[in-house]
C-alpha cells in the first residue's frame, strides 16, 4: 500500500461537490470504475452540496425510481458502494441551518470552511485513498474542493474533472453511457433524439501542489477556518518575526504564542540576542558560551532558585568537559525546534529553527534571523 500503487488502499473514497446537477456523481463513477484501466472502484462516495442539491441527489440518484446511482451499479455489475443519504453532506450556516444556495459573502465563507473541513476529516485515515472531482456545483465550490485537496491531499490522492462529449454534456436526462440503447430527447431542435450508449465520458486529471506536510499537526487534526489554514500555509513565504517580551517572559513567532519552558526560553533569548547583535554562530562547548548563557538565564530564571543552580552545575567549566557542556544544550534545541514545528508547520518553522553549522571539526549554532526580524522587549 504505497502512493505509487493505486487501487490498493483498503478504503477508496470518491468526493464530489454538486449543485442542481447530480449527474457528475454517476458520470465520475462510470469513468473511474468502468472506463479506467485498471478500474478504480470506490468503497464509498461522499457528496458535498447545498440543501437543494441534496434533494436532487436523493430524488434522482438514491431513490428507487429513477435511482440512477443504483441503475449504474446494476448496468455494469459494480459491487456495493457505500452511498446513501448519510453520505450527502449539506453545507450549513453558522446557526446550523442548511444552506439552500451560495448567495453572499457569508454563504461563500461557510461553503469554504465546510468543504475544507470535510476534506480534512476524510484524509485523516492513512489507509484511505481520495479521488476528488470538482466538476459539479457552483464554480466557487469546485475551487474550494480543489484548494482543500492542495491543503490536505496526500501523495495517494487525486483530483479530476469529468468530461462528457457533446451533445450529452449538461443534458438533464443524461447520467452515464448505458450498455444498451437508451433514447433521450435532444436539447437541440435540429436533432430529434440521442442514444446514451453513444456518449463518451472521461476524466481530466488535475495535478495539484500538496501543502499538507507544511501544516501544523493541530490544523490536520482539528477544525479551523479555510482562511486561517490558507494564511498558515502562506507563512513560509513571508518574512519571519520573533518577539520576546521580557516582562512577561513570553515569545511569539508569526504573531503566534510559542510555549516554552524557562530554560528553553533562556536559550532562545540568548541566541536571539547574539543574532540581533550580529555576533554570529556560537560554539556551545566553549567556556565563554556557558558563562554567556548563564548571564542570559538570570533574566528568565531566578538566580537563587534550584533550577538556576542545576544549570550552573551543568555548565561549570572547572568540572565539565567541553563536549559535555555542548550536549547540555542539545535537548533544549530539539524542544525549541519541535515547538516551532508543532505551532507553525515544518516549512514555516524552518525560518526560525536553530541551525547547526559545521565549523572546522566541530559545530556552531545560531538562529537564521537578521537583526530587523528580532524584537526583544526589555
């Protein structure tokens, strides 16, 4: 079960957005399960739509008559696919009432949040493979599903647009190419009848940029607004800004609170002061490094406390070899860098993460920040 081995995931999911034309569901299933080689047969289908779109899906796809979803399965001998009214997800307003249509900016924002969060939840299980189609619904709905796949999609997930040959495209009575002749009335008065078995349906595969690995884990595991997730994803492109407020002993990165223990905050403050003063990378094993760090730690940890005493003991050059002193800082560096990744995501965190630079036969450490990107409020 690897991304380069399609059709092998134990849970394959088709996700679609629709408006008043639910045909894209049957057209896409036909293209994937019948026309594709090898066939990609979903285990379940999830439909994101409005209240009006849900009614159309229920009446035209899931009903006993005409029941086009059930007809498709019977016509082509497809196995049971989990698709019933519980798989139709209706976009809701802030008060929880179903959204009939997208008419204003507030509706637009609700649709964006709902579509993105549905995609997030469906990609939580690593054993799933998602195929998302953006062919249905209003154009903004398709855009949001495509963008949601860019935010949350994994290597095994795909995005496509279903294409239908003329004159069957957008015909309200066409649902898929039938194995036998099925006649419908042409929308063009110059042509009296159409045979659905003659239609051509295929998928246009849409490559997309995957940003998931750059998002903080908290945004993958919990709901957040679409605009907030996009802003977080874009942070890696912006200039970093570190603020350390001494009176409150707090640090902020990208205007987000960075939660650190006292010793970790002292280490960050020490390296921030060095970067702001253009002192360059520091050798953690040098005697002056220990003394310099202790001087900084006094501003974060009370000098008479047991915690400060333990730091003094660990950094006492008279009884500690250089390599042991250098090792003292390593777990604190790791905790700082991990806290940055958890808060910002891996890509954005790299703008702040403590760097290790080879220097001769040893290493030196520094923050990758310029003086103008650091604000230390004494």
